[in-house]
């Protein structure tokens, strides 16, 4: 394009001006999508297992193993792929179960993924039920590579008393993975597994195991014990409270287990559970300046809660501060979900400000719907303040 400059009646033709453009800014690359969990069992993983078994067992039929394993693999979920590997092993390893156990023990250190190693106890759970002693010994060996928590349940379902007797000895084992298996494997409501209906009806057979582990030095074990006890609270809350009330909380490991075991009851405001952690008294506090920001949000945004607690007591108080979000359901009704916020000791006549953020986004377990969502502040189980926000879609 040409540019003209006019002075009176004369026009001077000027050379075109080349625009100075900024250097192009490269667009940031989108982060790669996280691999699906089921891809832990991809073609390369099956080939790796086949290669290792070919070394351990010269007559291993590698080609047949892969043919069975990879058929329709894309359509299989994570747990279906795990079971497919188990079935492929069974189809290609010796028919002699005890001989196969020896091969699987040799394979165990060469599996390069903790979750994939669950195929070893899965094999025992599916094909070893007629070899009780050998199978439980194998489950103990295999659990240190990942976990035998799912497979042991097959034996508990078949012979509860005999299996729990072995698991009690595991609860005193030197290896934390074996001690954890003693608790995790007999949880009545273990996620990703079937329920143990006999233990849902009567949890007393597992108490010797939990007693042995109530002050375990391993956090890995303590988390399992707390989750196990929390499972029990869903069916026998008073029975569980009777037991843990007798435990000394002077040991910090025991105190940690009990506090986490009571989380469901504390969210419900159970007075006995609150009393165990020292928050059984009615809170003598005033909630001031409770606010939410922003008050109108879209899915994927954060909301911030802010409140001030003012003591109305001349003594210090143990407080459990939770909050409930009353989620709007598809039908238009609401359903409350309680979240932990903070446990604290509030000195006499003191005040404290608390702030928390929460992302409002969909999960596989919760889909959000547009509408007004109330937020309720719960202190020692009592509702002391309410506010809300509107979710706009």
C-alpha cells in the first residue's frame, strides 16, 4: 500500500512503510492427556511378561500367551485386563498348580509395575482354592510386591475362620505389607471388591487382628486399620465405639488411627465420636463474617469460604469445624455432602479466622447441576451458619 503526505497543494509520494511486527509467540503445547489406568496393561506389558516367563520356563508358549492376552484388548477395562493376564497365564503355564506357583515366585521380582503385580495373587485367588496352605503362603509372599488384598477375600468367603487364623499371624509379621494385608484383606466393604457379608453381620472375628495393629509404627498399616474401623461404623457404630473407647490415646499411633476411623461419625455429629477426640461439648462460639466468594460460579471454578470464630467461653475449647454443601440434584432436590475443614483448640475469649477453597467440578461419583447450593458450617456437629452460591451452567 502507498502512503501520501499533503503539504498545501503538493503531494509527495512516500515509500511504503514496512510495518514492524512482533516476533510470533509460539502457542504453548497442550499438555498430553494422562494415560488411562487400563494402559498399565498395554501390549508392551504383556510382551514384557511373556519375555520374562520365556526365560523362567523354556517350554513357555509365548505366542499363545500373547494371542490370548491381546484379543480385543482395546475394549477391556483395567480390571478386565488384569483378569485377562491371569487367564492367559493359566492357559500357558503348567497344569501342576504348585509348579506354577514356583514360576510365579520367580516372575514376581521382574514385574515392573506394582499394580500389574496384582496378577500374581489374582492367579492364586482364581486357581488355588484347593491348595489352602500353599496358596496362603504365596499370597503372603506376593503382597510385598503390590497387594494380595483382593485375592485373600476368595479364601475368606470360602473358609472365614481358617483364613482369619492365618491372617492373625500376619498381623504380627515383620514386613509392613504383610501386616497391612491382615487388616486390608478382611475389610467388610473393601472398595473394588465384593463385600464380606459375614463380617458385615458380625465384625467381632477381626478384632484380634485390629487389636494387634492399633499402635502400628507404619502409616501404611495405620491407614488400613483406620479404614477398616470406619467400614465397621457404617453397620455397627456403637459396637466399634465401645472398642476404641477402651484404647489409650496416649500412644500417638493409636490416636491417629482412632481420629481417622471416626471421620464418618464425626461428620454426622455423633456425640460419642466427638467426645473421644475431645470435642464432645457444645461449642461456645459465635460465627461472624461467614462469606462465600464468588457467589455465582461456573463449573470448573473455585469458591472460597471465609469465616471468623469468636469464643464465648472463659475456657479453651476443642473444636471440629466441618462444612456441608447441599448439592442440587437432577430432580431439583438437594443432597448434603459433609467435608472436613479443621480441628483446633480455641483459647478462652479468643477468635480465629479460617479460609478454605474448593473446586466445583464433576467427578465420576458426583455430577453437578445448576441452581442454588447452600453451604452449612458445622462445629462439633452443630449447624451454626449458612450461606450459599449459585452454579450457572
